[in-house]
C-alpha cells in the first residue's frame, strides 16, 4: 500500500525536520523542493540560476519550473520502488496542487494524506531566524511568511474540501509534534 504524503505549513514550521524523521520510520523518500533548488543553485545549473533570483528575494519559483522538477523526481526509480513519498515544500498553491493531482492520476496514484503543520507566525519566525541560513534575514523571513500566507494557505481549504487534510499543532518541540505525525501516518 502506498503512502503518498504532502507536508504543508508556513516556512519554518518543521516540515523538513519531521519529514526527515519519517524517512527513517517509513522508508519513504523525502522530496524537498527547497533542497532541490538549493542544490541546483550551489551547482550553478540552469534551473538553479533561474531559481536563485526568485528565492533570494523570498519569492516562489514559477509553477512551470517547480512542477517539472517535482514530476521528474516522482518518476525516478527510488520513489517508484519505495511505494510512496513525502513531499515538503510542494505544492505551494492550488495550481501546483492541480498539477500534482493530474500527474499522480497519470501514474495511477493518489495522495494519501496532506499533513498541515499549524504554528503561529511568532513560532515560525523565531525558528527561521535561529537556523542560521544566510538568506534568513528578518526582512526576508517576514516576506516569506507573507507570501506563504497568500499563496499557500488556500491549500488548507483546497485539501480540506477534498477530505485529505490532517491538521497537527506544530507550536511545540519535535519531540511533542512528531509522535502525532507518526501515529497518523501509521494508520493510513
């Protein structure tokens, strides 16, 4: 049985941290668009250079670039062999969600759960400023949160209406939040 999971929430909410733990427990590949883009930027690939200008300003990378790279990754052998995936940082808007749903249908798959990690703006701001990334300045962090609220938060309603949304309070430490996620995923 597949476990195709999307981690959803504001930047800094703990999507990647919790997804990394899920990889160990459930042996599913963690597909992070942020990691894919950071790697591409570090290697100065064509995609990386295109993504860099958007990311440096705290803006989202255009849908057509993002959809293409995610679809390519979901088609790779390790993802197919694992029988599922954990998507972190994608989709970020309803257009990307429609693209993901269409792609999954084309390979006879579906999403099993969208886990919405819900935390306050103060919590995510403090976390992002504390992680020490060069691009996490107070101005960029505030802008990222604002962009995410406008672009990403409609996904909460989108997936709630589809019946696949599970909300988890993510204001606490990982040691409190992750057991709730593990129980949910174990019961899928």
